[in-house]
C-alpha cells in the first residue's frame, strides 16, 4: 500500500511520493504534503515552461521564477502557462 498524504493541491488524501524530489527542507515539505499525481502534473508543466519560455536553469532568475511557479501550482493557485498552448482533447 502506498504512503498517503493530505495533498496541498487537491485538498484530499492521495498516494504520496516514494522519496523527497530534491534535497533540503523544501524537498521534505513536498514529500510530506504533495501527492504523486500533483508532482507528476507539476513536472509536465515545469517542462513546458522551461521549453516554451526558453528558461536557462543556470540563470538564477529563471530558477527563482520556476520555484515561484512550483509553489503556486502545488497549493492550487493559478500559474503561468506556455503561450498559445491548448490542452489536447480527451476522447
């Protein structure tokens, strides 16, 4: 059985991550309060933001921007999206 967490994004109990996604206090907070589903969705959005906004992860301002977007996403707030992106139709 998976470890369950009260997900900050979905406000319900869902299966959690198997390990902290990155080291430090922020990684431990994500591990303790973000579901595996929400984290997977964040990774998808993160990839889109990096690619479509041409973010350079060596640039401190780009990392700060991405961390801000992650914080908003994981608590269910509105985040930036790639310009012109439309989600695929679900059939």
